[in-house]
């Protein structure tokens, strides 16, 4: 049997990882500024995270949600404390797509409405409803096509107001990434998020803050939406929540009431997933990783902005993007193969940095030196 060929693959086999570094099966060391697509939040194989999972594995790895799982209660309490959303309710699942799927479904249950507002360049996942709210026709199969999603320009307050004026009684929810990841590190304006909050309040719609990639401290605040100073009704989480262990969830404002059997999951909230997620929160808090994301992220953005060939350096914390001109289109590839640095990309010609929140300043300095060297080589007369 062959693997179903859905990913372009770099011919590298990673066999070991520690902190912000990974090693291939030939012993070559790489600086990881991609974090497995923003998943590695506390650093690879952090010893406390490893021990938490090992200790739990010796007790019980899994049982269904038909019994009480005290670790879920412990996780909810810790998440409320670290995020500041102590009065919210936690539902656990397995992936970012599933989190967004459940958020959209719950909003529709709550309002009794079908229409969803999403935005240009959005990415909310690959499951049926989540992908219908994703602005990329390549991901949407005919069965996913629906008239229930309205796409509006990102950060366009006038278009948002006009849509609510026309459809206010039918709009059930607005879903927005605080910082678009797959879309190219586009930061939602604080005023735009406040406008969403105001219009949702006025028209009885649900504000869904997709924090799958831009949450869990990556921006320097726990949720990047927090910069706007308003609360969403539902926050979705995944990526960095388990530092590589599959775990995701939504937190739900107290005015949205649960009802048996509306939501459900087989593997969500299992014992091992909770142990991994608790370890992540404990490390974020103890090692002050949100503060580190602010400091090291600022260093990176400031120094990237001094490189004249790189345009529109943007982002918050350790979620950073910049545009690369056409003559440097091989920069990401060359950073990987020549400098041994993993980065991410978005089309067209955007490089994304999504490292561990524990990234050290010396690693950021190394990256700045590496990118300058590769730009110089790409611009040399020989090329």
C-alpha cells in the first residue's frame, strides 16, 4: 500500500528534536522556525511535557466521556486562569478543523440561524462546515458548497456593516482569525474586531474567534483577539495546545447554554490529551513564554524590517510574516537546504515564522544572519 499523495514533501527525515532544534537521520541539525505549522509552542520534547505524558501513560491513557475525567476539570480551571476567561465553558475535541466545526454548529444551535460571515483569505479547516467558511476554492469539494457562508473583505468595516444591515436577522455567527495564518499573516485591526463585537451584540449573532493558530500565547497575549479589548462568544483552539499531542477545544461564554447530545467526541479530552495540554499551560505560565514571544518577536520584526529586500514585515509576537520579491522566490528553499532553517510559506511569496514560544534571542540572531547571507547569495552576479 502507498501513502495517499496529498503533501509536497521535503526529502528530510527528522529523527530527533529538542527545544528549537531538530536533527535528521544523518545527524544534521536544523533551526526550527516553523514549529510543525505553529504546533510546537513550548519547544520540542520539553522534559516536563514528556514526564506529564509518561506518568499519565502509566496510569490510564484513554476512556470515553461516559465517565468522569478529573483531568478535564483540572485543564478547564488552568486554562481559565492562564487565558483570563475564568467564566467560560470548555469543550474538548481533537483538531482545529473540529474545533471550528463545533463552534459554527453551536452558534447555529444557539441562534437558530444559518448564515455565517467569514472573510477573504480565511482558513478555518478542511472538514465540511469549516472548509465552507474557508476562502480557497481548491479545498472545497462540490459537497461542501453552500449558500450559508458570506465572504467579506478582511478588515473592511463598511462592508461588514452593510452585510448586517441587509441580513442581520439571518446572520448566526461571524468567524475570524485574529491573525490569518494560511492567508499570509494578516492581522485583524483592533477596531475591526470591536466592530464585529458591536454588530453581533446588536443583531444577536455569535462572535467566533478562530484562535487555532494565533492563540495559545503566540501573539504575546493568550488570544490575539485580546488586543482589541473585547471578548468573543466562542474561542477555538488547537495547534499549540498540546505541543504536538492531538488536542483541541472551544471555550464558550456563559450565556450560551449546553444541551446534551448537541456536541460530542470519542477521543476529545482523553487522559493523555489532558496531560499534554496541562503541561503546555504549566510551562507557558512558569517560563513566562508569552513575555518571551513579545520580546523575541519584536527583535525579529525590527531586524527583518531593516533588510530592504523584505517587504511588509508584519505580525504579533512569534507569528510573523513578510513578503519576498520575485527574484528571491527561492529564499525559503535556500534557507532550508543551505542554512538548515525551517520556515513556513503562504502564497504568493510570503514567508511565515511560527517558532516555539521559547525561541531564544540567540536563535533569532542566527536566523537574521542566515537570511542576510542567503539574500546576498541570491543577488550575486553568479545567480
